C-alpha cells in the first residue's frame, strides 16, 4: 500500500438515532441552512462559511475540496466532505466523527476521479464502538475490520461481479458500499431513491455565487432527462457566469472535475445505480485484455 499519497475520498457520515431511518428519508426531508451553519460554527468557528446551494444529495456530484453538504432531519443527519487519507475509515478524525450525537454512525467513502475513482469504503459504529470497516479498491484491501454483515456474503462469494482473477477482490467495492447504504439506511442513496435535500457550504473563503447554481450539481430523476437524453449545457459550477473573464486555477479545477463526474454519470444512467453497469463493463473489458 502506498501510504505516502493516501486516498482522497468524499466521505458521507450518517448520524442515526432511530430504528427506522427510511421513514424519515422517504418523507422528502428538506434542507435547513440554519442547521448547517450552526454545525460548521461548532466544528470550526474560524471558518469563513459561504452558502453555495441546496440540492438532493442522492443525485449530486460529491463534495469538492473545502465543501460540506449538510442535512439535519431530526433523528437522522448527514454530513459529506472531502477527506484525505481516507483509506482507513476506522481512523477518521474523532472531531468529525463525533460532531453530532447519535446512537449509530455510518460512514461511506467514494474515491475522487483519477487514481482513486474505484476506491470505496464503509464503516459503522454502534454507541461509539466500531463494528465494521471495509476500505478497498478492486486490487487493494486497505482495511477489513470487524465481522462481515450478512448482506456482504454474495459479494465475497463472487456472485455480484465478473471475476477477474489474480489477487483482485471478488467484487467491486463501490457496489458493496451502495448495498451497505441501502441495508443500513433502508433506502438507496441514488437517483432511484427518494430525494434527500441538503444545504451546501464552502469553507475556503470563496465568494457567494451570484445566482443559485444548485441545478448544475445534480442529475435529473430517472425518466426526467433532458430531451437529448443528456445533461443540460449548464453542467459546471455555481460560479459559471464569473469565470469566462478568468477564474483561478482552483475554480477551473472544480469546473473540470464536476463536469467529468456529471458527464460520466449521465452517460451510464445515474450515480451509483447505473454507474455499477459502467464499472462492471470496464472490468469485463480488462478481463478480456488479460485473457
């Protein structure tokens, strides 16, 4: 394992204090900017907090550097942000992990574009005790702590994905992450699931967008694509109107990454749901190349 560079991933934390989170998540929960601002003020009072939109997290691109997606729905809350060195979720920053009180905490990690785009991880804490953490790419297992849950069995048995041999895992980690989300939260966190609205914030000092660009961060609901069957032309950042005159390198990088993520997801259908088909096809092609 190359620990020098570490894994950078969008990590989504769910803070749950109910036996039936699906009842809350299926009831069209709405974003609460006030909750998000209070949360960030407690997490780090020195951060310059800028609201950058409201949109459903289940249809959005992952948070970029310096961003937080936050939703507070009573006994269920969600926080997503970009985390460096996310290859061992059991070692998440305790300040972030304990940022909200909850009976159970679930963490789900999705690698960023590039080297770590196939990285997936999930972890669970019950009453503060780690029960399970699995972090991996298809070719590298970073962490396997605790006993597997029953829903993992068909993945480990190689029943869900094409087998590519060698030392590769018998499943695609991101597929197992999506299954863990569905099993623990009771609903799929994908375009096919209920919309879960969050408030998005930047803490890196960027200015507030002139207009609400939330629609630029999300995919349409299945069956509600644009007439051409693809995303609308506005697939960039909230600051698109400001950039043609010359944006910073960081801003342009955010544009590029979000464009690539949305284009990739649109081409395969939607987020994790049909993203699975894309990854499976890619693994099959790689298998053909090796044979």
